């Protein structure tokens, strides 16, 4: 695309960047054959879904992000930093995890950082601090996001931009910072999991939420582009698309009509619970998904079938 200051006569002299792909011999993208050396079926099964290294989970103080934190620690994660804006909830979640995993993970390896995901400098600084302290950022889960319901005819431009800034730009800034650390400083592979939504696949009903839907569709498209660009660094980028989840965000009498509608239109007749996202999270963060990048996993009880 031409810049705002480029004269139209200069368009034919542009030189655009060219994407580079990996090669089969690259140590960053070649198959992991370590499982072949394990003779015990039980050891192979455990190693296949083992999560190694350290993770950042944005929005980790929320119900969905916290469930994912526990799942990663269950499967062998060595270090964890929760990025969130709520220091009270964040500290409480960290204390709970430190207590629950005291036998396997030192308390100092689980911590909280107050981070504004829409602030590029804040994100980059904090990702750098995590890499300095833990040595690497092997997994990023981007749960930080905001919901927004409004009739499109009445939707202010400021609200549209706010939703995109948090959901889409925030996810990009976190992914970019982690990819730069792994590719340029650590020089190790990483798994980035961005959280899209069924709202990026189909129009929700009955609530109007054009800004949210568009922001989550953009997350899916963005993840595919990043997966193509960053494969040569060993950085895999995938998305999960949750359906309606039974969390505090979907509680209250004011949402009863919507909740009833969601359940009536779902083949399984219900909403999901946070734990039901964890299998996909562990898969994408583990060696089991070593050949998966640019993929999207829908976890919605069949909501998008209709």
C-alpha cells in the first residue's frame, strides 16, 4: 500500500518486502523425534502433551485465562507470568497458583504484571522483563479482550476503535513482542495462541455486536498472516474460537433472554465451561501440535453449525 505522502507517480517504483519461508533442514522447524527414544507407551503419551518452558497469559486473571494457566502448569510448564490490568485479581490468582503448585513449581516462577496490551512500549518492556527473568517466553496465550454490544446504527466510532484496539491490536502487540524475543534474543521456537471467537465465524444472535465480531474475525486473519511470516523462526501461531462460555461475563438477569436463546440454538443445549477450552490450549502449546500453524480450533458445542 502506498503511504499517505507518496505521490501517485511514485507507485511504479515501489519495492515491497518479500516473505521468507523455512527450510526442511532448519533446527527451528524440523520434526521433533525425541519421542522415538522413549520405549514406554506411558512415557510417550505424557511427553506428547507435555508443555515445556515458560508462558505469558494475557487476561490470565479472568475465568478463561486462569483455567488455561492451570492447564499449562498441570502439563509441565516451568514458569508463568499473568498479564492483566487488575492487580487485585491478578495477585489473588497468582497466590492461588503458587499454593496449588508449590510441590512442582517454585513460587517465584509464577508472578503477575500489570500490563496494558494496547500500549506497545508497555507490552515490549514487560515481555523483555519476563525473558530476562525466566530465560524465554515459549508460550503466549492472548486471552485479554473486551466484549461490546450495540446497535450498529448507534455505535460510536470511539467504541469501534476501542474494541479493535484491545481485541485485535492488543493481541498483535503481544504476539509481536514475544516473537521478537524468541527470534532475536532467545533463538528458540515458541507457540502463540490467540483467542478469537465463534463471533469471528458467524453473526451472533440475538445481541448486535458488529465491532466485537469484526475484531475477532480480524484476529483469525491476523494469526494466519503471522503464522506464514514467523514459521521460519519456529514460532507457531494458532487461534482458538470459543463459543458462549458460562463465566461471570455472561451472568445476570439482564442476559437471561440472550442466554436462553444461545442454549436453545446450541446442539448440546448449553454453554461451555472454562475447562473445556483447556484441551485445545494444551494441544497447541505442546509438541503434539508441532506441525500446526495458522489453524483455528472451534470449541462451541456446535453453535456455529446453524
